[in-house]
């Protein structure tokens, strides 16, 4: 697997993991009782984006390394995945 493929896979995995990580520990302004004028009550009071970005980067790296290991060393390929899910004629 080329380095360009790994970078592309990491990019896609990073964004997917980000959307999974965003709700972690989220508290709304309404829950904290401090709604800022001009915002909705459901807006996050403290989104902790730096912590979530670091967690996303680490999780995405682990997932990408897992994908690299399975495709590079185990020998599992796209044909094997297709055989798992598509019926043979």
C-alpha cells in the first residue's frame, strides 16, 4: 500500500472519527444555566475542541494502522471483502 493511499485513508478516517468524537462530554448552555444572548440554548457551553482533535488524531491513527496491517501483512484484500458480502453466481 503506497503512502499516498495511507494518507487518503487517514484523511477519510479522521473525519469519520471526528463526527463520532464530537458528542463526547458535551454539555449544553441550558444544562449549565448560562445561555449567552443570541445563541440557542442547545449550543455547547465548552466544546473542548483541542481535546477532541487530539483524541480524533490518535484514534484515526490507530484505525489507519489497523487497516494498513490487515491489507499489507495479513493479505486481506478488496476481493476478500466482496466475497464476504456479495453472493457468488
